[in-house]
C-alpha cells in the first residue's frame, strides 16, 4: 500500500531503549506481572492458554503474535500534542518498520478525522507509542513484547514493538506491508470504539456477565475493529497495490482464535474465543473493505 508520503505532524512517543517494563528480573517475574493483565482480558482460561503456549513455543518473547487489542479501562483526556522531548521525524525513520507504522498511523488518523467531520463528530487523535524488547509503560500498565500491539484507552495510545512485524511474517506467514498496515488499522479501530463509547459498553458487560458472555462481547469488539480496519483501507482504495487485500486476509486468518488454539493446544474451545475465529476476522475485514462505511461494522446488532 502506497503510504510513504505520511504527514510527520503526528503524536509519537518513543520508549525504545528506556527499559520501562518495571517487572524486573527474568521471565518468571515478567510472567507474574503479566498474568493479572492477561486474566483481566481473557479470564482464567486465557491464562491457561498462555501458559500452554509458553511451554510449546519457549517463553514470553514468542507470544507477541497472539495477544493484541487494548485494555478496556476508563479513558482520560490527553493533549493531542507530541510528548515532550520526542523527535517525531527521528522516531518514525529509525528503521523501515518504524516508518511503515508511522505511515499507517498517519493515514488512519487523517481518514478517521475526515469521517468524523462528515458526521459532525468530534475527533481526538490518539498517539503512537514505540517500545522495545526491554518493555515500556502505558496508561494501562506495563507494555511488553509478549502482549503484541495493543491500544490503551486510558491514555489513548497505540502501543507497538515493531519486532512484532517480523514475528507476524516469520511465524504466522503473514508477510507484506498491508499485513502490517492491517495491524495498525485494527488498533486504530479500538481508538474509534473508545471515542464512540463502545469500549465502555463492553467493559460494563464484562463486569456483570459470565466469563463466556464476556468473551463473546470481546469477540464482537475485536471483529468490529477488524471491520474498521477494512473501512480505512476502502477509504484509501486508490493507494492499494496488487496483493494487498490477500496479505490482509492472510494476517486475519493467521491470528484467528481457532488458528492460535489449534497451534498452541491442539484443540479449539469456541467459548474461550476473545478475538474471533479466522473466518470471522476475515469476514468482517472484508465487510469493511467492500463497504467503506463504518455503519456497516455494527457487530453488536448482527450475526457474526
């Protein structure tokens, strides 16, 4: 996808090299810090799956491709300005992966700003936060590579360790620039849900519902973010290149809950799904791509 003319006037924070994980020590300490966070999103069953995958794939560093999406917690106001001391140009040109992420982020930001303006809505830009293998900090707690890319509604930040793109290509076979763009656009979709109040509604459901019902609400939230990613791509259809859509579909299939469960534990447990099956993720991404209309992304009023 041709996005190399990105607007550098975006809100970027760079935590790479800061080592802000805060858990200290080796993998055991990191795991103890991550389990409450993982449990809050995936329940006890999710923790079990994570432990199984650790045993199969050899540690927390290999989990990045599994866990995406944002923590759901009460948002606070942020300024929309680049963080103090951040050189946006330097952060976005540190390597090819950084530039690709900034390109996608800037494009998504411009696209959704325009869509909100068309509907008379008030758009607030998120920030893009880079962190490295040493970890970082977010308004939702620690940022660790094991968590994969995620969105934190508390500080309206999209958090990314760009090494994830290598894992996406090499372990999951989801190669190409549009596979990376899809990841950024999906997390940007979570920001849109935060602005619209959808994330708060899901959090409310999860507080009062059973684990199975909470998981089902999470699936609908994630599938809507996939659809929003498709909407972004459709709004920039003139920039698509041959093979882009196939790359996005490959990525969506690779990170479906059934694909990951089959790989990690050899069996599929639909009640424990939190992001949706491969078929569901591909279907909702396709719906957004074909319609280009956010109104067509109401996973909460549709059969999924």
